[in-house]
C-alpha cells in the first residue's frame, strides 16, 4: 500500500488510513473518473483507458430492494501516479454486501493482461496461500528447524507438514457449517485439548467433557461426521 501511494512511502509513514483515504478520494473525485465511479461498465474518457464489468449492471447502489447476496463488479483502467514513469494497469473490485450502505472498493496495481475477474481471483488465491503458511507457523510452528544438518531439518519440516495435514482433515471434513471457519489454533485449543474427566463404572467408562467451548450437540455432530467417513462394511454372502 505504501508503494501505491509513492515510492518514497517505503521509508515514511505513507500507508496510514488518512493518507490512503486522501489518495482514494483525490482519484475518485477527479473529473476524468466521475463517470467510471458511477458506472463501471462505461469507458473512461482518456486514451488507453479500459473498463469492463462482469455484467451490464450499474456499479452504483443496486436499484430496488436490497439483495440477499453479495454483488461484485470488476473493471480495469490505466492510471499514472505523479512518481511513476509510465501508466500502469489498475484492477478495481466493488462489492455490495447486504445490510451495508457503502460498497467495499479495492484496487490492484498489476501488469497481468488477464480479465479483471481472473486477476482478482489470482491475487485472492495468493493471499489465501500465504494465510495457510502463516497458520502453519503459528499453530504447528514448522519454522522451528534448529538441526545442524540440512537433511534433518528437511525431515522435521516434512513431519510438520504431515501434522498440519492431519489436523486439517477434521477441519475440512468433519466440522459443521457453524464452526467451519475455525483456524488451526482454535481447533486445537477448543476441540483437541478439550478438558474431560474419566469416570469408571463397573461395566463402562464415561468421559465427562466440559461444554464451555464445545456444546454437546456440536460435539455429537462432529462425531457423526467422523463416523460417516468410515467405509460401509461389505455385505456377507
């Protein structure tokens, strides 16, 4: 974000909320871009500018009743900051979320020539991959490679990756929809490390688990999902 404002911003506080707001406001309120802000499907009145939306709808607030789903509009155009030696391609995405008065606007400066939707999807996947790497560092601590030999560190990293996959399987396959957004750390602290008391009876052993983080119904749904992963037994002839 500092690079978008100015190359000199790399050494200064150039990515604050107020400075980024002035950057967006100064660009959005220019005469050349008033039409593009009102309608992303129209072209900017500048040479080399390009605008393309996913459909022919207007990018302003949707007409009629508020929608129950998220509406997204994409466009791309050429923009040249004062410190840039040439114009660059900027991809914009506008999202209208239910219950929100103003849209969410995002910009990506790129040299890719793909359609705006494909460019946005590419960068979103890149950010998602980085989130997985960050999650592995925090939850699995797979950056703890303190061995002297390269082969030993490689084996340790493989074990960390295996542990991450084993923990990721129950999250993607057995968690109900209400808790499917849990991170690896939350899954470990609330489900794997759940507190319990073992009560031994004459013919049975009972696990009395706390319901502070996981309710009884939610835990039963997880157990049912795990049981559904087992292959069905073959019928006997």
